[in-house]
């Protein structure tokens, strides 16, 4: 059984920073990519950032490019540094794991098999 656990959410004011962390553990599996998604009602879940487990590429949603940084933090761990936060960033943030290497599109939620429970990020104006 695979467990995905996020941490680091909280409340900040506009312009502030937060760092989210995610760790995957459990049954033997290979990580090919990890990603962050977010959901703020009534919006649909949306892609935030992704990082393949080899190479130097990273992928970001346009609205967070230049403000958020995704990084690998060791075996099956990823973080998301969020700077210059805006009220529009308020959402529950979910960590996702791809154990199958399903092609080159990192933006679709269907690529990811394992998901965390989410951590709340609230940005006040």
C-alpha cells in the first residue's frame, strides 16, 4: 500500500511565502514523476507544477511560473516553494505520484496514480 503525505500548508498574507512538502512511502514502486495540483471551490482541480524523476525539466501552470518552485528533495520526496502568494492561490494542494511513466504530458491528473489527502493554503488580502 502506498501512502502520500503532504505538509506545510497554512495561512499567509498577500506577498508571503509557504513551502509544501510531500513524501511517498509504502509498497515497492518506482517514481517517474511527482506533481502538485490544487482545488479551490467551485473551480475544478487544476495542475500547478510537476517534476520528472530524471533530468532537469520542470513544468508549471502559467499563473504560478516565476513564483513557485518544485524540487526533488530525496527519494520519493518533493517540495513546492511558493513565493509572492496571492489570494487566488488559496486552495487545497494535493501531491500526486506517477509510478508508471505514462508518456511526456505531465499536466493531466490521469497520469498520476497515487494522491495525498491535501493541505490547505489560505492567502488573505
